C-alpha cells in the first residue's frame, strides 16, 4: 500500500469512516430489502472507486467520494424515515 504523505489524510479518512459507521449502525432500522440492496450497490461502487483512487494515490479524491456517499446515504435515510412515518 502506498505511503501517505500527510497525517491529515489519515484523520480525514478516519473521521469520514466513523461517520459512515455511525450511520450504518444506527440509522438503517426502517429499511427494507429493496432499500438495503440500493445501499449495497452504491457502497460497492464506492469501494471500487476507492480502490482505484487509493491505487492512484489520490487520497483527496477518495475522501471526496466517501463524503459524497455519506451525504447521499444521509438524505436516503431521511427520505425513507419520512416515508416510514408517513410525513
């Protein structure tokens, strides 16, 4: 694995990963099979892209894609919760 030149890159990745883990652990209670499959497909794409960007040593782009996925997942969860509660 390539060396990272900046410890800031590590802290950004750790912070984003912690946010994603929190969402996954605490916010998917009202999801059905279809919703979980959609999340899984998006996550698979994120992992594929992440592997590419890390291989290219473009850690900033990986962080950008990870943040974009977290933003999408947050909105997706909020939309599904509103549907679940009839709002």
